[in-house]
């Protein structure tokens, strides 16, 4: 739809969704229609009683263009209240919800303004698109977002945060609390060090956040890095050139999807096999780009899983696929759940573990790293956003550095940590186990995760070191 192109462009420049309508930000993810998950909405011209377009008040159009030009009205920063100060109360107001995005549309004679927000991150509605007599006003959608005052920090949702945003004009010395909640990336432009809170060092945070934690790097140092094991990931289109994992890709397949890279793919690939971020940097990656925004039924996922099983049988000179990472959940809520269960059973009979966010597979909760712990153990994590008191297993997800889809050398420091990140983490841990003993059966892996987990105040935390040791002992007995 041509009328949606400006809004689509702005969303792409803002940052595609980490989770999608398919993933649902609630954690059965969530972080998708990475771009489409924003629920782009058409906003046709307002029709008067006679059916003709309403007439714009004299001077209003010029005032809006001037306000956009001087930054008074700005993409992702201006609120409905700011527009009302310029134009008064709207003639009409309506809401539209699509997936995790909620839109508030204000209509004036000849003017339509679309404000949006992500439902679960308590940020205010901010401006996504402004049209005067059907023509888009330049509110900065295609330019770097430059914060005007420190008050603008409170208008950004915690998930997207200040990724790609310039804060160069601001004095942030008193803003440690706000900054500690906002995701950022290597494209974020910071003010000089003397304008930052004491002790706040984004470069250090990005570097420390690459550590998978829980003793994983000690396993790597001992040669346990997933070598000889294949991990298949079904997820959004991938930026294949990223330095974190480009050398680990054995096969890349696009399935009923365009090849435009999305945020989700780079993140999950780096968690699983990234050379500095990954749990199993020695594992081999088989990547299947899939359109989660279109596949709302179980059949397509089951069919693709069966194709992966068949591919695995044909592999002769490459590491076999032992685990499939699919950051989706709620399969039981979708049509033909039995079809999906049959495919998963077939995979397990073929020696392949299928890891998902589905509680029917395993009830998982997310963990958040304490930032003063650069090499965190189980007690150096607290509950993440997607915590659950009856979780069988808690897995690191927040205050974590991930590969960014924005470019081959860009990284994101994710303070939120969705359920989607737990799945490739567990897939990587499984790869470590299969490197030690390829004979372990898929369901044995899951039972060993639970059996060797560390009990903490937060819950049962995955313990990769104890897990690997348990497999070694079991292998010796066998």
C-alpha cells in the first residue's frame, strides 16, 4: 500500500521489532513480523458530511511544517499533547491495535497524525506519521533521532531505547536511573564523558555484555565450544555478513520470505554461535529464514521442521544437525497442534532436539545480569522481564550484548531480554553437550538441564558447566 511507505520507512529507521505479532512480546515470542509487527495502519483523508475532504484551517499547514522543521514536532518524540497545543482538541480520535503495537490516530480538518507505542513497555504515545492534505510532513523519519532535552528520554520505550539515537546535546550526569533502563547500540552517539553519570561506560558495558556467563567461557577455554555439532535456526531473515557468525554459516535457506535482514535473526544467531557472544562458537549454523508474520498455523512450521530432518539425513561431509532453535511459542493455541507435535516427535526420533518458547516444551524464565559482574555466575543474575515463579529453568537474556542487523560490525546492548533469547542459548548449551557425547538422546538433554541447574533465590538457573560434567560422567558409565 503506497500510503504506508513513509511509516514503513520510519519504522525501519527506528529499529525493527525484536519480537513480532507471532512472537508476542509477552514472551512466547515476542520480540514476528519484525517490521509488520508494528501494525502499520492506513490513514485515509478525513471525509466531511458532504463526502468532500475537510478544509484545513488557514495557516495550520504552515504551522505544522514549521514545527516539524524546527523540531517542535519530531518522530518518536512528540506526544499527542504537544500536537494539541498547536491545533487544539482533535475533531476525531481513534485507536488501532495490531500485535504489540497500539496506535492513536488524531484527526483534524485536513490533518491526520498517527502516534504509536509498544504495549508492554509503558512509554507514552509518540509521533510516527503526520499528514497534511494527504501529504506526509517531514518529521525526521529518515534522519538520525536527536534528543532535544533530557525529558525526551522518558518518551523512549525501554526496548528500543536509544539505539541509533544521538544524545550528544544532553547533559546526562543526573540520568543514571533513566539510562540504566534503555537499550543502546554501537551507533548511539553519547555526549562527552564529563556529561555522563559517574561510572557509566557504554563501551565497557557492550564488551562485558558479550560474555554468555555461567562459566561458558571456561568451557570454551577447555575446548568445549560445540565443534562438530550443527545447530539449525528457524527465524527472521539474517544479516549473513555479521562478523559474529558469518564464518559459522554452513547453509542459508530462505523459506517463503524476502531476504531483507531483520533484527531478530542477528540476535539469535549471535547468541547461539557468535564468536564473542555465542554459547557454542564452534558449532555449525544451518539457517532457515522464515516469515513468522505470515505463518500463524502449525502446519508450515511442521513442514519446515520435516524438511530439516530430511536435509540432516543427506549430510555426509558436514556436522549433523542435533538441535533446532525456534524462538516461538504457544503452538498449542494454534490450529492443528497435533501436526506440530508429530513433527517434533519425528525430529526427536531422528536424534534432533527442538527448542522453543512453548511452555509445553519447557517453562522458561529470563534472567537479567547484574552489571557489575563481568563474568557472572548463577547468583549474579536477577529475575528478568519474563520471570515466572513456576519456571523449570531460568536462562540469561537481559543486560546482554547481541549482534545488530544494522551492519557487520554493529552490536546492541539489550537491557530487556526477551524469551526469544533463551532458546538459542539453550540450543548452544545442547551443542556443548553433544560435542562431549553424541549419543545423548534429545529428551535426556532437557532432563539434564533441569537436574544440574543451580538453585538460587531467583529460581533454577541453567548451569552449563555442571551439565557438561554430568554428560561426561554419564558417558564414562555408558
